C-alpha cells in the first residue's frame, strides 16, 4: 500500500520540526581529520574510531545490503554532531565519495525529526525524484540517505529519531 501524499500544510508541519543533526566528512585518514578538528578548531570529544559494517547494520546501498566497512567517530558540537568517516573495504556511499573526491570532503548533511514523521518526509523526497542511496533501520533512528548531489552538492540524510534515540542525543549533549 502506498503512503498517502502529505498535504502542503501537513508537510509544512513536519518540516517545521526538522533540525540540523549532523555534518559528515568522508576522508582518507580519520585520525588526521579528527586531530585537525580537535587541535585547530577546538571540536573536542571524538572517541576512538569504531569499525562499522553495512552487513552487520543491515544498511542498504542502492537497495542491497553489501559488504562495505568503514571507520567512524563523531562528537556533539554546538547543537549538532560532527562525524568523520574513513572507508576501509567493500562498497558504500562513503567509498563512492572518496573514489570521486580522493582528498575527502563533506559527504552528507543530516536532518532529524521524530520517527513518526519519517515515512511522510522520505516519501515526499522520493516523490520529488530524489533517489535513495542508502537506508538503515537502527534502534535509535531510521535513516535514509538521498542523492541530492546535483541540488546541494552533498547527500542528504533524514533521521527519524526513536524515543531511545532522543535519550542518546540528550546523553551526548550532557556529556559536553
């Protein structure tokens, strides 16, 4: 069954609650990038990079779960998260980005809203012709990454945050 199209007033009420959540750099050297952010810009709090696996997360890449692996670290800074990713092996949107831009750069910007509004907003973006690059359903958030490169120069992530996710965000805010 297709998701009903939101009326303009419904869509406006959904997007009114949309918050900037994260800026993500994809880089060839995660430690060098995090060190720069810490020592030069004062963005503190990056934990040791963690290894991530698309297969273990159930994260799709153009509709299929693949064997992409990467390192990631993020910290909370000034109302949003700063994430740094280094592709390691396999396939993913992160690998594609670094192959196209070997020096790295901002690969995506994420916006968050309550998970209850996730389907309506992501359906609207699909209906506008924006293709989904990657999706994951995680206990803290449902996430969809849209190909908005031609429009914005970066991918756009929509995060539908669950109640557990809002608690995790608050804990990270409080730890700063």
